[in-house]
C-alpha cells in the first residue's frame, strides 16, 4: 500500500492528471469509477488535464461502480447521472460508458451484467470512502470476498443520497461491484478528501482489517494507492507528503 497526501488545494488537480493519463493511454483503458462528492472535483478537471497532456479518452471504457435501485432515471442522485454530467459529457470524444442497467433489468440481472463487464478486466478502479467505511455500496458487514450483487443500503448512506446528492426518495437498495472485483483490478486507488473522513480513514488504514469497515479490505490489493488530501489525512500516524 502506498499513501499519498496532498494539500487540499492541489489534491483534485493531482488525481485528475493521473486519471487523465490513464484514460488517454494508447489503446485506451478499462476504468471503473465511483461517484459522490469526493471524485466530483477530480472529474471536472479531467478535460483540462487531458488537453494539457495532448490526449483524449475516446478509446477508453468507463464502468460505473455502483447504482441505486428504485430511483427514477432522471433522479439527480443517480450515480449514472452524476458520472455523465461530471465527466462523460465533458469529454470529446467521450469514452464508452457502461452504466448499470437497473432500469431495464431486475436488480440481480443488472448486477450480473455489471459483473460480466468487470470480469473482462479492469485496468484501474477508483473508489471513495463512505462515512461508515463502505466502499462502493459494500456496506459494513461485507466480506473481502463480497461479490458483485444487490445490496441493502445502510441508513446513513440513504440519508447522504437525499441530503447531499438530492435524491427524490430515500433509496434502500443498490447494485454494487463486489470487493472481489475491486481487488482484481490491475490498479486500485482509494481517494479521500475532507476532514469528515479523517477518523474513518485512520481506522481503515491503521486498525486491523474488519468487515465493520469494508474499505479496510482494499489493503489486500498488492498495489493499493490511497490518495488523500491533508484534512482527510490529518489523523494518520505518518503524515509525511508521500509514504509507501
Ligand atoms: C456513496 C457511493 C460511493 C462513494 C461513497 C462516498 O454512497 N455509493 O461510491 O464513493 O458513498 O461518497 P462521498 O464521496 O460523497 O463522501
């Protein structure tokens, strides 16, 4: 595991530049992306970062990490809507986008479709950290072998969907990529920003891995990169700018 800490004012630029380099790779990359407030400022910076590198994302494939079940297609909290407006629609040419087909298929079949896409291989997965230690919608109680599946959403996650992302109804279920597939991605980045995540980030990185904090299982990935801003990293034992 490598922990990288950046000043809050540069954090999103650093992550955007690295994501742009991956999306612009010759031949493209297969990238699984989270939504939510953490990566939103990163995604907004990717078009400029691609332009600065003289690259485009047209050959890449972006796979959605998770999706609510039961929210209408035009709900502002929908993960596919967030990723389209924050990233996909800002890229010219756009990457191929693979949402989770929760409107067209029963939830279990939508999960199976997502799993097939991930099983074909992911060059990179970027995930955020839930306030309760979840990753994707792998809520507390998830095992390290948790597969891609239909899940019940924890009450705090449901509240966040309404209060922070503007969901028109409180979601109670979702479809998420499993921890097993995240651990199988060639590269895995856990991106964390803001002081509100500091306690959980410390627990995830410094306490023994535990299903009470599913993100702690990401430490099993051979090349996990934790990319945090200084407010999120402020409680870590070693806060030097970059440490392996
Ligand atoms: C949400 C999403 C995750 C996201 C996490 C953190 O519920 N299901 O994909 O990474 O919680 O969200 P935020 O970055 O808004 O704190």
